[in-house]
C-alpha cells in the first residue's frame, strides 16, 4: 500500500511552498479557483512568489495586495465581472512587481512545452503584438519547413501547481470535471502538485472513471481536504459562483486601507476555511449557492 | 422583423448590433461581458445554428438554460456540447475554424489595434489594465473579429500605447508581414456608432451613427480625423423581440441596465 499523501492544508503550504517559489494556479480560469490554498499562503506570509496563470480572477489580486508576490506570468489579472484588480494595478504602476505578459493561449503553450519536455512550442498567435516586448519567453522564429514567421513560446516549469478538484483519494488520484482551462498542462509541467479537494474518497471510486482523471496520481505530492475550498468561484457538482462576493470585493479593494481591513477580516483573522465559511460566509449563503438542479451522467461501461 | 420601438439604452443597442453581425451557422468565439449576450441573442433569434466557443474550454450549441453573468457560471457548463481545455478552444481558433470573435477594449486606434494592457509611456508613468486574457488570441486567429467598446476621446486615439490585440498594425500588408495567418477587425460597435474598415487602406470608416447621434459628435470623441462613409446610415434601434429576449438573458440589467437613452 503506497503512503498516504493526505495533509492538512496549512502543513502542505508550509512544507512545499517556500518563499520565492513559482506557483501556477487559477488554471480553470473561472471555476475551481483555489481560494482556500491562496488564503493559507497569505496567512503564512509567504514572500517573493512568482504567480503563473491564465485569467486569474481576484485570487492573484489578493496575493499581490498581501505582498506575497514579486513576479507574475499571466494573461490577465483582475475581477472577471467588474474588470480592474486594484491591488494588481497599483503594484504594476508603482513597479513593485514584475509582469511577463501572456495571452491565455501562450501561457497554455508555455506549460504544455514544459509538460512535453521541449524548450518551446510554436504558435501563430500574438504576432505583431507588444506582448513580445514584455515577455522574454516570446520570440519569433522561422518555420524550418515553410519559411513562415512563427511565435515561439518558451517552456515554463513551475515549482508548484495548486489545483482544486472535486474529489481525490489519499494517494493523489483525482477526478476533475467541467471546463478544464490549462489545468492539465499546468499539473504535467510542475515539479510539485498540491491538490485541494471538495471530498476525499476511496480509491475505488476514482478507478470507476479513469477518463475523469486528468493527470496521474503519481505526479501528486499532497492532497488536502478543503470543502468549499474554491468559494466564491464555482465548482461543478458542488456549488455556484457567489457573484455578490466579487462585487463586494471590488468595493473593499479600491483603497489600501479598505483592502487591509478586508484582509484582516477575511483571511488573517480566520484560522482556516471551515471557520471562514462558518463566520464570514454563513449557512444561508452556502444554501443559496448549492446545486439546485443536479444533472448526472449516464453511466459508462469500462468493463472487460 | 418588427418595427415598433420601445425605450432602450446604449448597452442594449450595442448588444443587438453585435448579435446582427452573427450569421446563422457560424462558429463564434464568445468574449466576456456584452459579447456573451450578443451570442445568446443571435442564437435565440436569427442564428439558431450558431456554435459558441469560450476560452475556458467550452463549446455550446444550445443557449444556457438560465441567465448567466459570466461564461464560467455553471448553467453555461450544463449540457455543453464539449467541455475541454483552453488549448483545445484556442487550437480551433488557430486552425482557422472560427468565423468571428468578439472582444472589448480600453483603447483603439484607426487601424483597429486594441489595447487592454497599459496606458502611458512604457518607461514612464503608466496606468495598468488587466491584460490580454484571450483577447490577443481572438484578434490574431479568427477569420474576422468585432470590437465592442465605449466611445470616448481618450479611448479612440491616433495610435494605441500598446498593442494587446492586433488589428491592421500600421496599415495594408502588416498582418501578413508580421506572420498573422488571417483575419483582422471587421466591425467596431461603440456607444455612438458602427465602423467598418476600408479594404484598401485598412482604416476605420464610420458607416452608421446611432439614433440621435451626429457625425460631428462622433468626430468630437475621436482622436484622429475620421473617414466617413457617404451616406452614413442610422443604426436600427433594437427591436421589441430583441429587447424582450435581452430582458430574459439579463433580467437584473447587470450588463444592459442603465437609463434609457
């Protein structure tokens, strides 16, 4: 029997995310954003992180505001339904963080290159754009076959992938469903994969549906049980997006003073996610967000 | 099409105009915000066979069963035609299989180059914006793309400070020269009017003003001497059926609320 990889989230973050680590997260773009893990990083006052992601929603903005970040390699940092991320905006304007500009496609290709073990991948996106002036990992090359100009996207190998999934076993075998974003290549590219999961289940449950496993369990370093771990983002099969939270965050992140208050109340003064859901979010909100109209798949047969 | 009119606002007019750009059967790469509604509107009215692709890795050929605010809302995943990777959606785009994509922006210039990254001098004082997301990919790789944005003088500038999403660069031949495989902006829909691009010099041309807007008002809010079609059309206002349908998709008016114009 292989050893269990189950850890409390605080231990996993302490052990595998040192100051200065590069961390890919928010990989499903809008769903399954690992807020529980991100807030634990803030509580542990990690410094000088490099954050890697596609559109990253407000978690990157929160980590920047909490001064955990020195560099960002991402396509977009803001608040999906309202636009600007104010902490990110101030940090860029004051040149407190370095940003390498990507598009959603180029960040996917950078991770895919690493996941394939090649130094770069070619693409036809972004040619002529100024992304090339703000990203040393984008260059133009000549296709050896056609002579056409192509963009080359340099591989990115993150130290850590921080991924939220619906369910996992104690060995790191996991099911993730919904739209997957860049999750697959992010996990395959990273040196360490930390999963937070809505549910910890028996291995036999994961084994019933191997196509739902998007990266093999042997790549996973740690599994952390984190119910509501992606709130306020949605998790297919578990809960909907809390739009109000994103709208309120826009207001509470506009000024540094208000953001500081927000940070104390929502992150620093709560011990963990369970307390956060109980004290800050509350039962009636959680009931509002649960899945009201379940939709199950027709079973498929993997027998022999 | 019904011709009775009802009060409406600019957001509703822009969404209706965006929807009318979609032909039945086309493959659409759907951007955030107003384009989200433009696709739903077209799909429900004149383009029932249109297919929507979303950068999260979603393909839909049915309208979501209940209103959504953003493409990652779970109703937009329910009974999707395909749930996959972002790279899968982008690969369809890169192959040339997407007819039209929609994007919004902060700053645009006469050649339709779009900036959503930073305003100001690169080495001096800047205002930072959220960045590309998928916009750069949508503008690089679709057969054509459509811009939907507010029309203000600070947004309509002679030359954008940063090209996030390439238009026609500095003019004819630029896209081919830099290696882009196809495409370019076909239409710009703003709060004041609608623009197309001159096939010869690749410059934006004002082709339609919204009801109550004059050509002079558009020029006054544009940072370069505009090319103007002769004659300039008046944008048809949203029809009753378009407004009714929009009210279903955006019942609280999150995207299309605001006072009537």
